[in-house]
């Protein structure tokens, strides 16, 4: 320590430099509120990949933070409010149950921009976004209809909200389009994330004859049970083949990267506007994982044909006639369920067993 | 075997799977509470047990070593709880809650590397000959080591608590640490041992989850089973065989409602999920009706800090 003074001056200069740099860059803060742990390897994991994509893209220009495993309900509002109050410019809340808490906070913080996933309430500073996962499920249903031998497709479901019901219906419709005897058996676990219970539900379905397990819950547990029991499973939200190297039929992958980058860019450029984005296979928000090698080539071809038709618009998973479980026609042939009808779907279509919990 | 028998058997096997982790954690908590210590850290200890068991199995490639790692890690967490509540005499409720929150975070941190990998689950050890009896053979004699162990522990612990001198001392410490201390029993030491046994059992419950139930690690995978175990001990009025009954009932209701749904039964699943807790509240009300019943059934000094005076 020959020149302690010099060192202090040096540090002071660096600090001042940093401060100036910080000012000129006007760092944008982007926050995320997750319903599950980032390590769920499913839904929340994919959102966090999107967050990392922002970091990769913008570097020092943007700072991202997240809070994971936030319960849907009163606690969510506290978390969102805290984030809004701590200088975040853009906040993503990524579960349906965060809708009302996000809305409440959005009204109190008009300068902060909010992005809510899978909901339907919007205000000037609150957008909604979601993936058309039912498109992916329709593709999966095609393969499932071909592959099932017992004609029972098992479905581990979380909560009876339109988003989930839509997925179940999409599978039932596409499976029956290729195999009129196929039925979908649903078990609700009333949780987005409870590996044990999800596994139990999958076991139950297999015990009751299902030979393909689909899931709309976030952990890889149902898929893992499928692997153990030697039936087909389908990965949820991300490629889960590491949990079922032999028995993952495919996976429906959520890809938020592009959307998150676009919205962050809009905030930086100052042209962010509230809106509703519903991206499907075409926009890249919904991707299909590679098909399992053991799936016969003609089945893969049939599924890929359906996928292509969805992308080019010649096929809509809910094109008429749409017939509900009671045999009543919802819309006739030649019509297509519009987005409004899709986002409020509260009935099973033909081919789904059991009754929809109220 | 007819179809309905096959499904009955399958459902029963799933119930055994769902009940076993609860049984381990609850039996451990029962011993801890019998010594007068309330351990609200069960959930955290289970998680640490789960992640350590998984890590152990993954690194050594031996599932049984994984089980031991889980048990040991659960015990270490209990040791921490003991150091805080028994040596430093902190409040048991607050400490237990912090242990749980700490366990959730620490297990997630340890588990960062293990997301996306699986291990070979613990294999079944069928009892020769007996396991070949149709239906009952598979139901009773074709399980993994931990299932046998959990049931054996019910009998073992029941015997220990009510038929041995050690059990008598344990109960005495839980009912009146002052008198036990005056008689010359090392109250703090006994409580340490009871607590560590509880941690070990919670660790085993966690190991069961990450090595058998769903052979993987994922954050927060216990999903509240530690709390169910705590409720179970009250439901069982601190008696091991009733813990067995309760664990199978708690597990059974979960599985039966899933099967009910599969068959299109129209009972709200939320109602069925609520039932076990309703039963716990009912038991609490019943045993709290009068002082005598409460004294008879619960460790009198439960949750109270004991300061040994010379």
C-alpha cells in the first residue's frame, strides 16, 4: 500500500464512471412472477428461459428479476405490488390466477407495464398473452388416436379453466378424427404442481386402461410414470425426454423468447401498447419436440400433415361441426369457433368421458 | 383375475405408495412430540431428505446409499433444530417454521444440478412364496424395503413407547420434564435423540418421494406432505397404530377420489381432499373436550421450552 490515496481516487473515479454510465444507459427493469419453481422443468422453467433470453439479448441494458413459487391469491398481489413499487418498468405475471392481482396493481401503478399470461382482462397498461397450446395438443391427439390400442387416452388435468378444457377438447377432437372409438379420460388433481399427486393420477389412468398419458400439469411426474409403466406420455411445456427417454411420444414446447424480447424492446423504445397476443405453432410460440423414433412413420406423417395444415390455416382445431358431450351442436360445419368462444370454453366435446367439474 | 379385482389391486398398491412417506414422517414426528418437542420443520426436513437421497443415489449409483443419505440429512436438519430449541432455547414454533422455509430454499439450491435427471427407483423385494399368492401376495408381500420398514416401525415403535422402560422415560420427559429432570433423567439429551429420530424419519419420507414415488428431484416436491404428517400425529392422538390407520386413510382418500373421477363419479374432488383434515379437526375437538382426555392423549409439555435448573 504505497499510495493509498491514489487507490482511493481510482475507486472514486470508477464509481463515478459507473454512476454516469448507469445514468446514460437508463437501465430497464423487467420483473417476472412465477407460479411454480424455475426448476419445475415445465411451465415456469420455460418462462424463465424466456427471461434469460431477454438478458442474453439486451445485456447490461436490461436487468431482470423474478419471484418463483408464488401462490395464486392474495399473496400474489403483494408480490406484484412490491415489484411495481421497486422500480420495474415491465412485469410479467405468468399464471392464470395472477389475473386479478395483476389488474389491481396495474391500476395503482399506471406507469408500469404489465403482461399477464393466459388471462383475459386488459387495461391501458396491462396486456395479455398466451400460446395456442390447443394447436399443439391437436397435433398430439392425431398421433394418440393412431397409437392407442385400448382407445383410452388419459389426461392429467390441473384446474377446470377454459385453457385446460380447450386442450382436452382439442385432443378428443383430433384423436376421434382419425379413430372414432377413441375416448379421453380426465382426472383433475386441482394443482398445477404436485409431482406425487400428478404421478398418482397418471397411475390411476393407466390402471383404468389408458395407454397414452397427456398432462396439463407442470411436473414431469406423469411422463415418468408413463415410462415406468411402458405406456406413451407427452411432455408438457418443455422437452422432457430426459425423464422418459423411451416413452415420450413428443412434447409441446412453450417458446416465449421472441415475445419477451419484443415486448422488452417496445418498452425500451417507448412504444409499448396494451394488447392481446395469442401465438400458435405458426408464430413459433408453440413448438413440437422431435417425435419418438419408435413412432411409425405413417403416424408421424399424419401428425405433421395436421401440423402443417394448422400453420397454413387450412385446418382449425375447432372448426365446425363442434358437438358437445351431450350431442348438441355448438357450431355447424363451415364455421369456426372464434377466439372469444375459445377463451370461454366451459364444456367437453364428444369423446371426453365424465363430467366437467363446476 | 377379473377386471375389477385388477383395478382394486392397482388402487391399493397406489394407496400404499401414497401413504408410506406420510407414515415415515408422522411416526418420526410422533416420537419427537412424545418427548415434548414440537417440530414444525418436518416439511423442510423431508425436502432436504429428498434432495440428499436423490443426490446420494445419483452420485454413488446405489439407491440404498441414497436412502441412507436422505435419512442422515434429515437428521442433520433435526440437529440444527435441536441446537436452536434445546440448547439456545428458542421458541419451538418459530424455529420449526424457519427450518421448513430454510429447508425449502436449501433443497432447491442443492437440487439445481439435479433437475432433468432420473435415477433407478428402489426395486421391490418380493417375499419368496408368499408373494405368489394371487391378489394378497402382490398386495402384501411384493414391496420395496421402505414399505416393509414403515410397517415394521409401527409395531416396533408401539412396543417401544408402551412396553419398554425407554418408552416410559420418553413419555415422562414429554409429560413433565421438570419431574424427569428431578429424577435425574437427562431431559435435553433425550429430547435431542427424539428430535433426531424424527428428522431421520422425515428424511426417509423424503427419500421415499425422490427415489420411489417419483424418482426425480423437483423443487418443493413434498407439496405439503410434511404438514399432513403433522396433522396425522394429532389425528392419531400420538399412537403409532393410529398413525398407520391415518396415513392409509389420508393416502386412500387421495387415490380413491382420483379413481372416482376416472370412473366419472360426481363427488367434488375438493370435498374428498378436505375429508382427512376435517377428521383431524374432529379428533382435536373430541380430545380437547375435557382436561383429563387431553392429558391422557397428548404430551403435556408439548411445545414448551424446558430450562433445566440445577
